[in-house]
C-alpha cells in the first residue's frame, strides 16, 4: 500500500484535519483580537503620555501692567518676553563704550575701571572680543602714566539697521598739557540683545546689550 493510501485511511490525520477545520477559525480570530488589544493598549499608553506632557506645560502667561498714580493703565506687556530695548539706551551704551575704549587717563586705577566696563558689553563669542584684545595690545591703554591722555567727544550715534549702528566722534590727544592732535573718527558697531542669565551678568550688563563686531577709521 502506498504512503498516500495510508494517509487517506489514517484516523489521526483525519482527526487533525477535522480539528483544524472546526477550531482553526476560532484560533485565528483569537490571535487577531490579541493583536488588536496590544495595538489598542499601546495607543492608549501614548495618549496618556501625551496628556501628561501637555498637562505639565505652563499655560499661565504672566503680564506686567504699569499704572499711573491716578490708576490709569500706561503699559501692558508679557512678563515672559523681553521688552524691546529703547534705542536711546543703545545709543548711550555705544557712546559710553567708545569713550571707555578710546580715552586715555593718567590715573591707572580709573583706566582699569573703564577697560573692565568696556569688556562687560563685549560678546566673548563674537569677533569683537578678539578685536578689542588686538587694539589694546597695539595701543597701550596705560600710556597715560607717561603724560599722554586722550579725550573723546561723541557727535552722533545713529542706527544703520536693526543691529548695526554708526558712531561719529572727535578725539583729542594731549601730552604734558599740549594738544598733539584732534581727529574726527567714525565707527560701525554690530550689537545683539541677550538677557543676562546670572547675577554677575546682571550687575555688569543688566540690559543685555552686547557688541559682536566693530571697526573704526578716521574721517577725512
């Protein structure tokens, strides 16, 4: 008798075939429902995580309201956003910076204080830091001890673009009471506004006005 004939009359084979025909659909359906249940559970887990993340976000927007002595509202602004810097403050900062850098005083203690103040508005990651180091290396700021001094008279500070300003000034150099030269100067300064992040920066540069780049030359 051949193998096919044996399989045809084998009761075990017939029984297995009947079991598969009777219960196979149930098993496949159970596996499908199991997969659906796993996918549904994962979807629910992701949804719960999303709700927790959204719920953890701060939805309260603080506002600062300035009122007059009579109770009238003067200014309303968001406290979580830095207010635009008044251009007049930028003008003052740049004029003061030029004065600190280009002036020469006979008092070395005062000279050191002005140099430190000049560096306090320099962005150390910008070109201005290297530029200022090079300038002081080539022009000794403490030469006032030898009788030389330089005074700066700012004439104008005007914006060229949102971040670039043009400064014009007159610079007078004296030595032992005698005027050696009076030069008209002009310079271009690029700034950025960056809120201070620690107490030390707040004390040095509370408004966060930093110089990224500068250059200057004599006006003909």
